[in-house]
């Protein structure tokens, strides 16, 4: 009998797309390496870099074809310790298999876990180590499932050869700040638990630092380690541009960059994650913008439906609401208006007062000028590319302030 594992989500990235629909940050022009989005990738190797929130005695990787239109054929895959610059630490590569086979075909709209693997490098792995997940795509993928806003540099090889064994990184000349075809890494951690940060670009980390790991969920994880909770992961299920209830219909032929609504993606992106004990839901800014419905009641109904679905699927889960930071005067498209702020304030009253959530985190108070409704001045400049900022997305300092505002006692630890 196979040894039972206590799987805990150690890393996650909510899939959306198909590529190039999305809101990436600091993305290179990928037209040379992925010239035809309709064709996708074919006979091509990818090396995706991820930073697990915690480490265990074994791991597995979930490959995702959620927004594909044909089977995703993976001919070979492995996981290794990232050495930076597209390289991997010599001798650390461990082959990933699928039902004992080194290749697999993932049907349209589905996902597939690799078999568990326990490479030697997992023993004593430091918290800040990153993984390189390398895989080769066989037949043309067609439209590609991706997570646009990785804020993490990963690598893609030119088409034509299986190069995942390359340790130097020289076989991966193209960089990307997005993740393709993977959406979760589990670790075997007895007694481990996972907190899922669920929401839009304010959770996905727009204007945080590229490769800086300074979104508010990253800062929360550091606080938990310092407070003596090393076995509690914090994983990110944010999508830039996401809405609670919109769009009414997500059409793969004309996809919305923010992906399917939060309510419709709960089953895969939150409930489907391992070891889930707590959800922190920060969302509504895009629903209130000119890009959304701007109807507070519709969003409130969406919150109620989402929380009900979470509790029905995971009765013991703790669901925490978070207030929406202010963005008056924002230069981001569709944001910054008086009407948006009225909608936002109505949602924040509901989040604080309705009793729907097990607890409330006040991100508005942590980031917003109470008089003007604007993002606090120190939090505006962009930490990703150094721009002046847009008054909607906080920088590194703002995300740190958000994490610092979380009373750890409300997390149910």
C-alpha cells in the first residue's frame, strides 16, 4: 500500500487566458518565441520558476489545460533546484511521471497531477529556495492556459528540441514574467495547512517588485514564520483584473483579460487546493470600476454565493473578508471615479457589518487616506518598473502595510 501523504498547497497560480489575454507585468515581447497564439507551443521546452511557501518530504505538480482547446501533450518533465538565470543546480533534477509514465496527454479543460516525487534536495530546503519546473510540449497546444502576472522570471526555449535536461540555462534564451501550463505545487507536510489569498490584482501583486516576493500574501507568510507557524502556507489565487461577479459569461473566443469571475472559479482555484483551512477574500475594485457592473448589490450577492459554496464544499474552512483600499483619482483605466468610490464604500460597509465572514481584515484603513479616499502617498510609486504609480495598486511598502494590518489571531491558527 502506498504511504499516505498529507498534501498541502505550497504554491499556486490561478489559471486564465488563453494567452495572450491577461494583464502581465514587465512582460518581454514574446512574439519571437511564441509567434502564433492560436497555434500555441509545439515541440518546445518551458522552465517555470516558482517559490513554494513551505517545504515537505515529497512534492507533486499540477499541470493545467483549463483554457486549452485541444489535448496538452507533455513528453517529459522534471523538477530541480533553481540556480538563477534559467539554470538549475547540477545533479538536482528529478523526473516527474504521470501514472508511472514519463509523458501524458491532458484533455481540453482538465488538469493532471504528477506522481509524488521525493528528491534529496527537499531535505532541509530553506524557505526562500525556488524550484525550476521544466517540461517539453509535444504536439501543438493551440490556445495556451497561463497565469499572466507571475512577477517572477521564467524561461522558454526555442522550438525544435527537448532541452529540459540543460543545467546551464543556455538552452532557454527567452524570458517571460508569466507562468504557463502549471497552477499548483503540493508538498507533503504532516500537520501543514494552507491559507489561500483570493482576489484580483491587489492580491496578484501589481506594482510589487519583479522577483521581489513582496505581494501582501508573501509578507503574511514571513510574519507567520516569525510568529512560529512554519507549517502554514500562504498561496496566491489572485488574478489581475478579476471581478467577483463579472463577466457574466467567459468566452474563450473573446476572453476577458481578468479571467472568469471569482464565483465561477472558486471550485478549481480555491476549493481544489490541498490542505485548505482559511481563505482571505479581497475583491470588488474591478466590479465597482467602469469595467464592471458598478452595482454593489450584485457584488454582495456574489460574495454571499461564493461564501456559501466555500462552506458547502469545505465546512471547516474559515472565510475572512477584506475591505477594499481606496483609489480616488486613480489613473488606471476605468478606475478613480466618484461612482467607483461610492460602490467601494458600500461594499466595505457590507464586509464589515453584515456578519457574512468569520472575521474582517481592514486593508482600507491600512492603505487609504480616510478624508480623500486616495491611496496613501507613500504607497503610490510603482515598485515593478519604477513608474509614478496609478493610485490604485500599492507598491512594496503598501503591500507590507497590508500584511502588517492582519491580526494573526483571526486566521484560526
